[in-house]
C-alpha cells in the first residue's frame, strides 16, 4: 500500500478489516479525478470514529470498494461552539461555512434577522462545503449546517447554559473585547449580523439575555464574512481549543 494523501468523508461505520462500497461520485472523485487505483491508500473518516487508512481493493467507473487497514488518528471533536450568521451573497456564505468548519465550529446555523436580505440558502450545498473543508483541514469532525432559523425565535427559547458572543458593530472602536472571566468549557454561540447590521429591537433583546456578551471586533466595520473569521479566531484563542 502506498502512502495515503487523499482524505475522504464517508457515511459508513469504520473499523479494522471493514469493507466499504463507494458511491458513484466517490468513485468518480477517487479514480477519475484523483487518479487513484487498486492498492492505493486513502484516509477516511465518518465524523465519529477518528481517521483510518484504507486500501482500494476494487476500482471502477461507477463504484469501487475500500478496505480499512488501521486507525491513524483518534476522533477529535471541536468545542461546543455554534456559529450563527445572517446569510449573505452565495460566494460569501460559502466562504463563511468553509472557514467555520476549518476553524472548529461544532454547528453552523444561518439565521434570519430583521435586516437579513432574503438570500436563500441551499442547505445541502453548504453541508457539502463543510464536508470538503473537514477533508482538507485534517479534521475528523464535520459540523452540521442547519437550515435557516429565525433569530427572534431562537432568542425567545435560548438554552440556559449556552453563552453568546454577540458581535455588535455598534461597539466598533470601543474597548469591549471578549471578557477575561467568561465560562470556559461551556457551550457557546457566536452571533454575526447581516450587511445591514442588527436592529435596535434585536439589540434590546440580546441586552436582556443574561447569557449574551456584546463584543467589539475592533475599530473598523468588518464585512460579515471577515467578522465571522475574526470572531472565531478571538473565541478559539481565549476560550476554545487553541490554547
Ligand atoms: N451595516 C452595518 C455593518 C454590518 S457588518 C453598519 O454599517 O453598521 C456585519 C456584521 O459583522 C455585524 O452585524 C457584526 O456582527 C459584525 N461586525 C462587523 N464589524 C464589527 C465590529 N467592529 N465589532 C463587532 N462586530 C462587527
């Protein structure tokens, strides 16, 4: 077996000796696009059971079979962090999902806010972006991408233990960083608004939520996609799995 370079997410139980049939798109990718063949090795993960090395034992145009050799990495789940953001234009929304998966979000939730442009999302496409990002970044976990949820409904029924890092552009330039004595190891959510920002009603609702912490992301107004990456960096560095 040659050294494995390609990583593939499979919705299949993984264990030593297990054989796994490939779907047509997987076979097309592995054998057509990536030019792999019988006896080549690939790394596979299913989001729950770590990473495993597998050998191609059958390769065809419409399918193929992998056989699992051994485990190469344990399962690593990200911290319990949700990234909530108001969907923007397609390419920028794709970017946010890809980056959130790389940066270690456990769940990605597009939210409809008062000033959200009615951009529609394709949940299945966004989920596929999260899978690709996990394959690419060496992760063993794939965050679930939800369908669009309404922010007001979510806030009305907000889980008691989950803290919110509320990125409020109205605080731009003020010294309101992510506080020092915030609960570590707790469930968290980052909230990023749309191009139009948050409404005063949304601000009032968040101000009344004890779990919400309004945070500034510096003196400049960032675009939502930049803000999402900046907020995740800040959170991971102070409360997440970077340190
Ligand atoms: N149109 C708004 C800006 C929206 S920016 C205005 O001009 O006021 C999109 C989102 O990114 C915001 O809702 C917020 O969640 C986040 N964001 C951008 N810059 C920020 C900053 N300096 N501090 C905190 N959040 C910021």
